[in-house]
């Protein structure tokens, strides 16, 4: 390099053993770090064996065996690299992410005023790009820091978005993963059997603690509540309640509170209801009921009301049902039943009917089951059971037989008092309704042993009164 003339020079001695007369050689000028160097230009050279041969068109001619001085200069401000970064590696559907492109010159200094064009590729090809303008802006110029930005707007379908930026022949990319936008957390609904006082359903917003007043209270003569034990919510937020006192199921519109009239009531001799306790609703709106008094599971179609016969009944000696209490369903439609009378958990396939044999049964001395009442599943399929004997036991997904729990919450520090209802939220926290103490205790994900609850809902303002089963 000659700093006085600002130019670079390389001397090529064409006497080398690989240099052959009559051949054309291409000379490349590159700049940048090894592995990412970019070509700035090139020239074609003919090694001539004919003295005096002159330049032909764009071809440089030099006599073979001579030294050719190759001189060139590099203008300032030549782009040498471009890097992209995203404010977040993941974004929820319907959300936005800020993408930054940084352009540098050949000496890794910020390059001001460089034009940048943005493009987007998505997988799947539809959905992520739902917005009219998923990249805004689609082009721009770098500022004083050598950077420019665009905003990526995610669509309604999860997938992968690859945002690319191009500037003066340079290209950089960054990958953003679009994930499903989690629904807002639901309130916790509690069936208050209220052996003394008025029957009620109470609900508590996420984060409720201490002597918290309920956000919803359903109680009064118009409600039809009669010693409610079970509660369930469907996808639309409609509330289903199992009333042991009247052998009925009452249904309420989403979000209602006060002395409200049910939108539907299932009751009468044809229904087969007998001390109904546990409830669960599937994605199609079918209602499953655990009948503690008749050792049967009865199923009713979406929108059922009145003195109607069940569409399906699971009952008989092969079923192993004995005082069924809690119900839960997994993503495959399998039905999980806690049997209070047999201290067992039975699992039935999605199409089970009649005198069906369980596909799995958790039972035996090693299980720790003792008067199992409430039952719940987490996102990984683990099975949580509230045992009226004073414990919460947890089993691995697919557990069967005389298995040992993977976790057991029990002891004087836990605050458990005849635990009845159990539910697990999206973060893995475990909520337990304690029938004897009129309190809801909450435990950290993975809790086991004689652990204290992280939160307790209890007090005169809560409206809790012999809380039984619970749900989100």
C-alpha cells in the first residue's frame, strides 16, 4: 500500500511454473476478513508469447516472463458487511418485533447513508404474513450509527419468519419464531357445598391471595344451586355445576354473577343423575358427569337440558367405578376418573361406553391414594389427585398399576385440610380446595414434601364455604 498516493500494488512475476503463454488469467481484488471477503473487481490478463501484442478490448496483455504491476485504489464508503438482529427471537401471533440492520464499511466502521431493502419469507407461507404490510418500512437508509430498522408484524398463525436485508450486494438474515398467543388466564371457579349457609359458586381472578373478595358470586333461590360439588367451564366460558342436593346439573352464561337463573337445567328420572359430583366438557360441548351415588359416568350432548336420557353411560362391574368423584380429559379424549370408594384412578378411552374396562388403573398401597376426590392434568399429561386423607399425589403421564407418585404434598406445613378440588394453571402452579378449612392453597410447580403454600386464599371476605371441586 502506498499511503502517499492512496493506492495498492501487487507485483505478479509471470515466470512462475504455473504461468503458461497463450492463457488468459483472471485477477480478483477482494477485501474483508477471511471467509467473508467480498470481491471489489476483477481484470482478465493474457500472457502473450508475441512481443509487442497490444491490448485487445478489455483484455490486458503482458509478455510472458515479465513482471506485471497490478495497481488499484479503493474508494471510501464501500459496504463491507451487513448484520441483522431482532429485538426478540420469538413473538406472539398478532405481535410485532423490531428488526435492525447494521451496515459496515471494509474496515468494520459504521456506514452512513447506505440503502437497505427488506424482504420476508415465512413458513408456513400463509398466516405469519397475514397483515397487509408485514414489514414496515420495506426500505430505508442507515443513519449516523450505520443502522436502520423495520417492524415485523406477525400474523395469526404460528411459524417461522426469515427477515432479510440487502445493501450493495450484501445480504443478511435473521430468524423470528412466531408462537401462539396464549389466552389470558381464567378466573378460578369454586363450588361451595356450604353444609351450613347458602350454596354458592365463587370465582377469583388470577393473582388473588389472602382474604380476597370473589370477582363472581352466584347464589340465591333463582340459581337452582343445591349443595354444589362440581364445576366445569366450556370453551365459551359457560359454567356447569353439579348439585348433589337436587341431582341436577345447572348451566349459567359466561361471566354472570348474583341470583341468576340457569340457562339450562338437566334433571329428572331419565337423566340417570345420582349424587353428581365431577364434571368435564369436551371440545364438542359434550358434558361428562361422575355420579357418586350410582357408580356411573353419564354423558349428555351439547346444549342438553331437561329430563333427558344420557347419550352414553359407562357403568358395570368391569369399569371399576366405585364412588366416582373427579373427572378430567386429556388431549386425546381419554377420560380420567378418581374413585373415592376404591382409592383408585381409572382411565377410559375416548369411545368408552357401557361396561367398559379401563385402559389403565392406578391402585395399590404404593400409590398413596387415600380417598381420592379431585383430579387434574397438566400440559405434560401428569396426573394430580387431591386425597381427602390429607395429601396431593402426582403421577407420570401414562402411569398405571401400583405405582409410586412422582411427587407427594403432605405434612403440617402444607395447609391441606381434607383436600377436595384440584387444578393446575398454565404455569404449573397447583391449586387445592380444602373442604375443612374453607381455604384455597397454591403450590409452586413441581412442589413435593411438607412444603408451605406460596399463596393462600382464605378469610371471611372470600365467601368460601366447604369448597369442593374447582376449575379454571
